[in-house]
């Protein structure tokens, strides 16, 4: 028998909320975020979300420096090498 993955439109009944749950051996506390894809799942504790959002914003701004160079006409490896340290200068 093969099991299919539930789609995002699958409706599952809520049996409880505001409590700890166990998903295939992974314990998730109320308020935690779960990131899951075909490679697995990770729990993000609720108290880490604010810092996580700050770090995501930092990475987006750092990568923007590199992506701008990579997408520009006349892109070269030398231009990429010059952009890399400029990207790392962005700290906050």
C-alpha cells in the first residue's frame, strides 16, 4: 500500500491546541514554528523568531550586493570577487 503526501488543501480535524505535540518523534511546543520540506523538518523555538527575522533580513541585504553584480550586464568573476567583501561589510 502506498501513502500519498497530504496536500495543502487536506483538511485534518483539530483535536486540541495550545499544547505539546509529537510529529513522528519530533516534539513541538505550543508557539514553536516548524519548517518542513521533502528533506525533513526543523523546529524554531518561539523565543528565537525575532532574532531569526533579523538574521534573515541581514542575509537578504548581504546577498543583494552580490546578486546585483551577478545580474548586471558585463558580469565577470572579477566583479563577483570584488562584490564578495563588500557584502561581508554589511553587519547590521
